[in-house]
């Protein structure tokens, strides 16, 4: 007997392309939002609960900040103060500026909810106009846990199939237009990342993928890590998440392409 789509993906954890409440697991952690302002005691509790210090008190106005570039979606803040913190299934959106990932009241939500196909077709059109050919990406693992790589690899699977939008992953930075970098940039990868950047021809775009690349994430800034890839190379687009899902990665690529100048 032929099964319906809902029966096939009934447990909500199989690969799905777009955010759709009926098909997204209720437990999926996309972004953190404040329900209300915390009291002084609650601010302290929340600050202590956050392993990456993504939640921080703001002394001037007795409010609290949330750094989406540091949040690893562990959910501890929601466990200790569910009356203050809500976890949404919709992820935080990519930004061009590191500071834009920090929110002081309620975090940015993936509000446009553009379907994956729509983002992909927009990208395809822009790539053809700007380059008259395809866009080449070199992925660099600068010490990641490989969670981000799994999502990046999913872009090439038959469900997402990113190549049909004219986007290809290449084996050498010398053939790349975009560097997609994951990981906190471990000290051991510092020189390799810099050399990869230097080997990529101009104009090039660097995208920091995941909380680690944006800020050091769960690895932070230690003797073994640099605390974010922008400590080593200039970053053009920051994609928050731990890991960011393919739809958000594509949104980040669109942001990056919008930044690039037309190739003559
Ligand atoms: S979900 Fe994010 S903000 Fe909340 S405790 Fe974990 S890292 Fe911190
Ligand atoms: S952001 Fe999360 S999934 Fe990506 S490398 Fe860091 S810990 Fe792993």
C-alpha cells in the first residue's frame, strides 16, 4: 500500500527541505527567544546556564543580550527558565555583520520563510547574471566537529541537489569563488586557513558556517582555538546555528552573492 508523505516522515526527523510546522519535529531547536524581560535573579541564572556565554546581562538597562553567533542550541536556558526563554523551531538568519547576530530584546527569526527552491532559483539567476557561469565553493574544515559538514554535504544529496542552481564544490581553493569555513579555527588550522584564503583568487567571499566559525562556539577562545575564523581571515557572511540547516546555508550563499560585484 502506498504511504502518504506524512506517514513516511511521521517521526519528523527525516530530511525535509523547508520549514513547515506539520513536518518539522516539535523538538527541533532553531533559535532562542525571550518571552519577557528577566528579573535580576533570572538574569544571573540564565547567564550561568549558558555554556558559551551567548546570554549576557546588559548593565545599562537591566536587560539581557543574546548572541546568536555563540548559541549552540543546547536548550539549557529553556530548562532553567522556561517562563523567560522559548526555543523556536525556526532558525536565526545569516548576517553580513557579526554584530547583527546579537539581539537585545528578541532574536531574529527566519521570518521570510522563503522556500528552498525559491532561494535556489534566485541564486541561480544571480550567478548567471554576475558570472555567466557557475559559482565554485571550497569548503574548509578549520577544526569542526563535523556536524556542520553533514549539513553542507546534504546540499549535494538528491533532496537539496545544489548543483542544479549552478553551485559546485571544488577540490582546490584556486578554483573557488567562495570559501565556506567551519570550525572555531583551531590553532593547528590557523596557517592552513590563511594559506587557503591567500590561494583563492580575488574577488572572493568568505562565509563563516556555524557557531564555531562565527565565535568559537562550544570550543570558545582557548589555548587550542582562536575563537572564530574572523580572527584569521576577513569574513563576509556569518551563518549562525549548530549546525545550520541546508536552507539557511543557501540563504547565507544568497547573501554572499548579493555582496559580490559583477565579474567583467
Ligand atoms: S540554547 Fe543557546 S542561549 Fe540557551 S543556554 Fe544553550 S547556548 Fe546558551
Ligand atoms: S557549529 Fe556546532 S555542528 Fe558546527 S562544528 Fe561547531 S559544534 Fe559542530
